[in-house]
C-alpha cells in the first residue's frame, strides 16, 4: 500500500450530516485539520466544484468511438481562515447553493423535456454533472493538504 505525501503531513476530514442537496440549500459541516507538526499556510478553504461530463458516441467507418469531455460549470471558494501557522483545528463551513443553479440551458419540463432527453439519448450524447466538495490547506512551500467529497445536487431539490 502506498501512502500519499499528505499522509506524512497530516489529514483533513470533512464531516457532514447529509450528502444530497438541492438549489437554494446550504451545505453545512465541519472541516477537521490534524497535522503532524505546525505548518505555515496561506489559508484554509472549502470549495464546491461542478463539472459537466459529456459522453458522445460517434460512428466512423463502421467503428464506434466514445469520447468524454469535462467542462467546469461551477466553482465557489469559501475561505475558512487566513495566513498563519496551522497545527490542528475544527472549522465550521457553510456553502450556499444558488437557487438558479440549473436555470441556464435547462431542458424544458414535461413532455417536451422527455422528447429532448430521448433525442439526446438517440444521438449517442449524454451528460451529467458531478459535484465535489474540497477542503484544502494552501501550503506555499510544498504540497497542499486536501480532502475531496462527492455530493449530489438534485435539480428538483429533493434531499
């Protein structure tokens, strides 16, 4: 088993009561930092990133080829503390999810939305959004210490 560099420095944990959210919700929890020795850092923050992954199947000369592209559609950084020497600590965070998160380019609702979805499926093109919450200690001389947590943000807002 190999250990990452962060293992030797310490660790970050993200503690949350839930992992499913909707537009207008607030992601709330604690970032827990434990370091092996005091470390100077530029700051500590939490970040919410949304990446749209589009997979397209193409047929060329009798062969099918699948291509996946990733496009960042959302990136919100929330500072938790500033430049100082860190050793350990518990940082409460709140990350607001905009109410209009899915409005731009959203498919129509109802029957028309079902038709658009079916046409996308028939064309071999599918897309999904992956949401990641990242806790990060920004260390100027060396490797940052971070922790990623996948979450779900539903369009219809049902937690």
